[in-house]
């Protein structure tokens, strides 16, 4: 917990990037069923909604945080309820899987409307691995990287 607090304290002084947004107008749904990278909240169930992703990285590159925001994710659909419960966020690609249990739902009038999740990277190697996943995921879903100005 202390490390996470330290990272969150470092974040305001760190470079913040509003990253991986659609490179052209999008319906906010994944376009490829054979994605090279996919996001799951229930193991084996691909999340079709494309998130907004914000990246924050320490200036020395030693750590970083990726914040994912999903508006009306398909994991909330009644048709997917039988697939299982949300147990975390899983970033799955040809290299393997990255996992976080930091997943929070937002509710309006008692109904879930969005999910927010954070992936904390504590080393340059973890950051590089995350960026390789995002390149694959972005390519499969028409996202482009927008560096902060």
C-alpha cells in the first residue's frame, strides 16, 4: 500500500498523457474478433467496449499508471451475466497476460454504468510490456497514441 501511495504522490509531478484514443471516429466497440490483444473482466469474455486510457509515468521512467475508463461495458449486459463475475481486469495478448484487481464500478440510479481500472507498473520492464500490449490492442481496435503537449 505504501508503494501505491508513493506512486500516486509522484503522479502529479510525472508526465501525464491522454493516450490511445480512436484515431478516427469510432462507435467505441472493438472491430476485430481476432484481436492481437484483448481486455477481459471475466476470464474468456472479451470486453467489446473500447476504453478511454490515460497514462502517467514518472519522469525517470521507473514507474507508471494506466487508467482505463469503460462507458457501458458489455460485461454489464444481461446476456453475459452467466459467463461469471468480474474478478479483475486481464490484458491478454500473444505474450501472456497482465492482471490488476483494481476495478471499480460506477452506478447511476442503482444500475452499473461504467468501469474504471488502474494498472500500476513498477519498473521500466513492466512499462515496456504494457506498451507492447497497447500497440497490439491499439492496432486491432483503431486506436492511436496521443502524446501530451
